């Protein structure tokens, strides 16, 4: 839910949050890496990432593309 709230803030207060885009992108990637194998939690995170990618904040994720393309990070370990 926090990532969804963050995307709302990104749209409204982009200029104020812009200096923190690398930190936010790193935090979201860390959440994906440490997310438990719950389909609903991972789905909610991925929806939040999709909304963030629709903003100018997508440039903060460029350095994380190799990590995001790892199967374990993107879809989890598949135990759920």
C-alpha cells in the first residue's frame, strides 16, 4: 500500500521528490528482492512499479534493469 501511496505523491510533488529518485528506485527493487512468495503482495508491488514507470521517475530504475530482469526478482521463486 505504501508504494501505491508513493506513486500518488510522485504525480503531485514530483519536483520535491526528484532528488530522491535513486533512493526510491533502490528501495522498490529491494522490496521486490525481499518480498515473500505471496502472489497478492508481489502483484501489488508490481502494479506500483508499473505506475512509477509511467512517471519521469523511471530514469531512477535504469541502473537496476539487470536486477529487475532476474527471474527470482521479477516473479519470485515460484513456491507460492
